[in-house]
C-alpha cells in the first residue's frame, strides 16, 4: 500500500475542513501535550464550540485520545493511521494549496457535473 495513494481518502474521511487540518497539526506538533478545547481555542483564535466539535470528532475516529478534564492529545493508532497523519503534515507543508483544494473539493466532481447536465422532465 502506498500512503500517498491513500491520503486523499484519509483527508475526505477525517479532515473535512481547514480548521480540522490545523487542529490536527497543532495537536501533532507536540504529541504528548494535553489540550482542553478552551486552550486550543485560545491558541488558534477560534470559537470554543468549534474546537470542542473538532476534538470530539477526532476522538471518535481514534486520531486523538481523551483524558480526564476533558483534555485531548494526539494519539493515532500506530501503523497506517500514524503514517497518513505524517504524510498529511508533509504534504501540507510542501503543497498547502493542493491540500486545501482537496479538503474543499466535492467528493465526486464527476457526479456533480453529470447532475448539472441532467435533463429534467418538462412540467405537465
């Protein structure tokens, strides 16, 4: 398996916004650090509710661990998930616009194009 080939699917499944990407990278920067939603909101100058939502989502998918408090830390399972997070960080550092475009791109551009040209039945 080639990690680069798996990266777009990983992004579509786990990193659904640029905010989510930035949160994951802040947590990854110091993997042992514990963050509350409020501390992360202050660090990122973002709404606390948004940080709570993103942190809870990452915790559900297993990319971060929840500690009492609640506090959160970067903790992807070893192996493929950790490698995908590393690849995401490297790709964002090297090609940020491409990664942002991938995050914001619709899941199936061809389907959207086909839907745009679908003929509708004339009104009766």
